């Protein structure tokens, strides 16, 4: 960004068109550099202007206060997710999205989520037994398998068994392709072709797993879970109010969306939490002391969640430093004015939780890992939309309560029994693909306590 333009009606930003490939090779550095130019910035990328909002009240305005004017349609979020997820809850818009949200919301109410505490704890206990005595483990892969098992059992009433490991590999292949996709002027078509072939194989595998889950539940009969509700919607006459029954393709899109959204971000949040606790032993000691005091060596349950305050805050602070969703994109429906700047209709407008979560105006020592930021009194002083690990506004993540219950209970089980240490010399670097992942994975050594 060699030069900038300044206009009373146009936000500051680089004068030259930005290379889409360069931005995607170092996206975190790019959004950080843009934020240094102002609270609202503008740059040209791939032939269109992009507006970035770098202040909590502006994020609130786009995501909530004037959210009906900002859609996910034709955004990078949509472009990346739709080829895999079709028209599910994450990618639909307007009345269609609202209907899908109403259908899925009851399963994710806090009162419903706590019913699955034993599903979560049993999966965590199984993982702790696997890790105990191992010389080293791929934390990111194993936590992906765990959270996948949990979401499928809890929300879909199914045990995927040995498919978990293959599912994790498929998710990696999907991320490698859609997170680095460059639509034109690709200087390395062979690399893109190889990643696309991997994506196609991964999508076929994920489709197969999803269809097996649906077929198994259709054969086994109804249960008390979200998949049963979806199957009822797919049954002729089951949708009610004269609405057409959900097609098999629509059912597939919803089920795969639930699986993907319900496991990937939680796995990465737990991975970053274990890494940060290893890097901050005093904080880890405080978390373990709380676990010992609350549990006394037994397994946790939902009843222990209020007392596992440090566990929860350790995860919340990890999601501040490494937000699973590092960029939120919307497209303006009608022309607007934000902070005095004109936003033409059809403009791409982006908000980066990575930027907001590390802004020194709102966070003291923003680069430091300090879970006490989320003590109730301190958290009450946070501005609206200052902290966006689950997005904001009406489209805030439907599974946020489930994610926090799961992450807190899993962390309590793992740290009750083990000390997790980063493998000596292992490189740790965030990679901003669809989610914020460790570029090289995360290899750690489990030590018995």
C-alpha cells in the first residue's frame, strides 16, 4: 500500500488496486494495515471497492441496527461456503434464512444444550484416555474428531464411528481450496487444479457421510433431536402452513451445515486454548486449581458450569486472540452513509474480529493472554460488538451456547488429567482460511498430572 487517497466522501485507503492473491497470502497482515488507516477504509480488489469497518459501533450498525440493508449474498463468505454447503443456514438469506433459523433454533436453546453434557464429557474422557501415555498427539486433528462426534451425536442422534478421522482430513482439504481460491489470473494453475481435485474428493466424502447419517435415521425412526425435526420437515405434509416439504437436497444442505458449523470452530478454539495455556503456565495452574476444587477428580456435568469460571474464560480469551471467524463480509442492498462516508448500493463491506479484538483503544495490552478480561465485572464494560467470536446481530451464531458448554467441559476433562506441552521447536502460526487455524497444525505432548 504505497500511497493513499483522501476525500471528504471516500474513506482513506491505498490508491492502487490490491492484488487478491497477495491479500489472501497474508490476510491478517492486510486487514491490520488497513485498520491503521482509519475506522472506515476503502480499497479496490478484484475490480470492486471494498469498505472495511474498524470500530465496534460501526460493526453493530451493519450487523444489527441496519442489518436488513446488508446481506451475505454474493460476499466472500457466500462464495467460499456455498460450493460445499449449498443453501443451508449459513448461506441462505431473507425470508428463507429466517424460516431455517426458526426451524433450527429450538435445538440450540441453552436449556436444551445442557442435556448433552454427558455426550460431551464421554467424548472428552475417551480422548483423554487416548492421549494418556502418548509421546505426541495432533491436537487439532483429535479435537476436530471429538467435536465432530459430539455434534453428530447431540444434534443428529447418530454415531459416525470411524468416519471421524476421514472427515477431519476432508475438512482440511476443503479449507485448503476454498480459503485460497483465486477466481482469475491464477499464476499457478497446476496448484489450483490439485487443490480443486482434493476439494472435489472431500466434498464427495462429506456428501456420502451426510447421506448415510440421514438414511440411518430414516430407517431407525424418529428421535428427540434436530435431525428428527428436519426429517419431519422433509416429510410430505410435515412442513405445515401449506409450505412445501423440504427436498432431499435441502435436507442435505442443512445437515452438512450443522455438522460443519457445529464442530470446526469449537475444535479450533480448543486448540488455541491449549496452546495459550501452555505458553502461560501461571494461568494454566489457576485453571487446573479451579478444576481440582470444583471436580475433586470426578467427571464434570452441566451443573458444574457456573463454577468452572476460569475454564470458560480461558476459552473466551483464546477466541479473542484467535477468533475462529476472522472476517465477516456483507453486501449493501441500498446506498448508505457510514461514519460520514457514502457506501454505494452493492458494495462489499467487511468487519474483522481479528482487528477489533486486538485494538488497543478497547483492550488493555491487546496482545497479552489475560482470561480475567472476561470476569463478569470486566466483561460488563465491553462495548457492544467489541467482541465478535460468534458474529453479531440477528445472524449471530446459533450454536454459540452449545460451543461454550462443549469447550468448557472438554477443557475441564483434559486439564483434570493432563498437562499439554507444545512439542519442542514446533512452529505455531495462524493461517486465515475459512476459519483461523494453526498453519502447521498443533503437535503437543500430553503429560500426566
